[in-house]
């Protein structure tokens, strides 16, 4: 496909022994198979993300925002992205602090771009985490995608790096189709006129 959209898949968990990279790797495989994206996986465990933010908000600071050197690759990936998939577990009925910190260090990089979610966890499959993320990303003027993928009780539902649910690849295709549509529509819109944030 010509003119592929730049897709950034974010691994939201950073703890020792995490499952997140397994899910992200499978999502990346689905995105490659879809064919509409140039795919980059960004692992927050490899990014320097201090909890203490600078005095000014990134919403107003522009390119001069004083981020740490170890965050540059993340910032550049977010900046260049046409679309995102956030891979998140559920921690205490929300999403991990690593993800919140990574989001809060940026602002314009999310604006007028589509975000889809792939979650996993216990019985709720990360449902609470995604609800919270949708709320937060709306503040950043991102557009959240209706169809998501949720993997409840992932510890019994995955084997050899892939979900046992034979329908999962089909659900991923639907998610990626919607994400691709929004990525194209919003990229055109951003090119035609600056978003009035
Ligand atoms: C601090 C913490 C809180 C958790 N809270 C929840 C929860 O509220 N709901 C849930 O379904 N699973 C919860 N879990 C289980 C996680 O979903 C599970 O451990 C998952 O593997 C975490 O993702 P990760 O391995 O990528 O870090 C929690 C795990 C941790 C470490």
C-alpha cells in the first residue's frame, strides 16, 4: 500500500517480569500483516521518564520543553506518529504510572491523532485502564477508537506469544481498519488547517 501511516505501538508497563512486550509483539505482527502501517514499537521501559515535570506545561512550551536526553526517542516517535496503539495492563483499576508519566511529558504530539487500545489483566481485561486512558487522551485532543481489544485472564488465554481466542486476529483487523481510516482522515485534516487547540 502506498503512503503508509506511521503507527507507534506503546508498551505501557515497565515492571520486572511484565507481560506487556508479549502483547505488543503480537499487535505489531497484526499491524504488519494489515499492510497499512509503518510500525514502530516503543517500550517505556527503555525510556527515561522522571516523575518530576518542569515548571511549565508542555501544552504551552513548544519545542523548547526541557525533556531529559533519554526521552528524545520517545518524543520523536510520538511527534512523527499518525496513529497509536497503547498496550496497557490494569493496575488497581487503572493504567500504570509509567504510562501516565509518558503521556504527561507531552501534549501536542498527541493532538488530532487517533489512539486505539489493547488491554489485558484479570477478569476485567483492562477495561478500567482503558476507560481512564480515554478520558485522559481526550484532554490532549487525541481521538480514541471505538473498537479495542481486551484480554481477560491473559495468563490462561495466551500461549506461545499469541492469544488462544481464534477470533483475536479478526478483532485486531477491525481495530486496525478503523485506526487506519482515522489516521488518514486526521493527517489530511492537520495538513489542510492547523488544529484549533
Ligand atoms: C500493582 C498491580 C495492580 C494490579 N491491579 C489489577 C487490577 O486492578 N485489575 C486486574 O485485572 N489486574 C490487576 N493486576 C494484575 C495485572 O493485570 C497483571 O499482573 C498483568 O500481568 C500486569 O501487566 P504487566 O505484566 O505487563 O506488568 C495488578 C497487578 C499489579 C502489579
